[in-house]
């Protein structure tokens, strides 16, 4: 099984976001984000959007990586 939930949580913590803040920043429903982190939501629906938004946030917080 993939460890995507742990990865999402680690990324969120690195940037200092709460689940609610990250959900809002990535246009993901907070309940889905929580379920992904806890791996209680098997569906990956929305993960591609999350990945894209994470990259956008990363670039905006770290301009040297643009």
C-alpha cells in the first residue's frame, strides 16, 4: 500500500499548514484531505489537483525554485 497519506501530512507540516488551510489553498475538501492523511479514503479522486496546487504553493513560497 502506498504511503501517500504520510507524505501529504509531512508536506503539510513542513509548510506549517493546518488541514483546513491546506485544503483551502489547494481547493480540496478538508474532509478528503483528512481522510487521505489517515488513509481512510481509498479514492485518489482529487490527488492530481492536490499535486498541482502543492507545486504552485511550493513555487510561491520558494521563488528560487520557479
